[in-house]
C-alpha cells in the first residue's frame, strides 16, 4: 500500500468514526455509542485494528510518517469516544433526576413511620405510680438480687419457714459451693465466696420496705414496683418472673381502716368507680393481722394480692418503736391488674413478645 493510500484511509476512518461518535452523543444513546466503539476501536475486528495491519504494507521509507499519523488517529478516536461516553452518562443522570423531580409531589402525605409503644405491663406500672403519687406515696426502688436479711430475716421469716426453702427460691450459687467443674479460679475467690452471705433473686418487693425504713424515720409513705422471681410452673395466672406493686405506710395511729381506704381508692381509680374491695383473713410473717385482698368488678371476685398491718418484729428490725408507730403494707400482682383491665385471660401472653398481641395496647 502506498503512503498516499494509507493516509487517505486514515482520513476516511477518522471522519466516519467522529461522525458515528457524534451521532450517538447527540441522541444520548449508550448502546449506539458502544456499537460505534466496537466497529472502529474493537480490539479484534475493529477498523483501527485493520488499519494497523495495513501499516505493515507501507514502504519502509514512509513508515515513520505513516506510523505517526496512525498514532495520532488512534489517540484522537479514543479521546473522542471517552468524551462522548462521559457526556452521555452525565445526561442520563440528569434525565433520571429530572424524572424523579417531576414524579415527586410535595402535596402527597409522607409515609408514616412505624413507632413502638410501651409494653402493657410498663403502661400499668406508670399508671399505678401516678395514682399512688396523687395519694401521697413516693416511689422507691430496690435491687432485684437480695441477701437473706432483706428478703427474709428482717421481714420476720425465720430459717425454718417453708418460704426459705431453696426449692422455693432462685438462689445464686456461691463459687465455693459449686460443682468441681464450676469451681472458682483461685483459692482467694473461693474463700471470698465462702465468707459472703447467700444471695437470691428477690421473691417479693417487700424487700424495698426494709431498705426504705433502714434509711429514714417515720412518717413513711412509699410504693415500689418491679420484678420478682419464684419457681412457679407457668400457667394462666402464674409465671416464674412477674411484677408487684408494694405499698408501705408507717406513722402514728395507722389502722386497717387506712389500708382498706387506700386500696379502695387505688382500685376505683385504676378500674372503675363501682369497684369493691374485700378482705379475707390470712397469714404472712411480715404482717399481723394479715389479709388476702379481693376485688369485685364486672361480675366476680378475684384475688389481687396480700396486705396487713406491719408486724412489730419488722418495725423492731429496722429500729422503729412499735409502741409509737404502726403501719400497713400491701403487695399486688401487676400482671393480674393489667390482665383484668384489658380482658386478658392468660398472663403468659405478656411475655411472648407477639407484636400482634402487644399492638392492641
């Protein structure tokens, strides 16, 4: 091939390739641009590849000039293609954004977020705190892991009482008493565990009574709401972990009349104005006399918890003089209150975390 023919082929290829790239860029067609690239710049059968082979037929004396022209042509085509590809990509993004802007209607209400809500037990606890707050009772808190003094001894529960049976409580095993495969990692740890008093998950919120009375003098008027633990078999009305509201009032000349009036007000404010309260004689080591508290509402009586006058031995354990002070205490099951209010027949529903059930409250 003569040098003039080669240069003429270069000019023709240049004009056709630039025209093809410009046509694809004009209509913003990525597929058309890719087809033009394959036709002119394809690595296997592209026309620039064929022209490169023809360069070998040019006489040696003219090859330097022909090679220079070929390189300039190839570089120009590649740069023109890259520019066209960038332009098409930018225009495509602009078109997508323009379509999105046209599709957006600021007058259409937004998508509502799915918000959570308080658990029904938590709702009930907050309402009970509010009710008792209006009756003059402050809120007190206490630990869920207790020692035997606060959970039993200060509450007048002697060592031989069935309530202290290890099978009736969740005791936390001391390292020194563990099985061999659970032993402490060092002698110091074992010795420390052996010297520490037994600890357990509290079996009633009455432990908060003791902690409050240890820290303040009468008059005392507090409530405590929280989890308690007993190894009960789960059924419609029992669960190994449940919640209690504990009430305590200690002052001069406190009577059973104050106790019944307080519980009646609590029940009527929590349920309905026609709720009635009934006391049945019972026995609790930490109250004397002791009663079971029943509530009548919607055509039936249901046991809500226990109550009574604070036993003099409990007052003495915290340094109160039972000749000067008296008081009442009550403990009610929050699950039973919540279930009664909402018509729930199985308290296990509260702990199954079924969103379909919880969403109702």
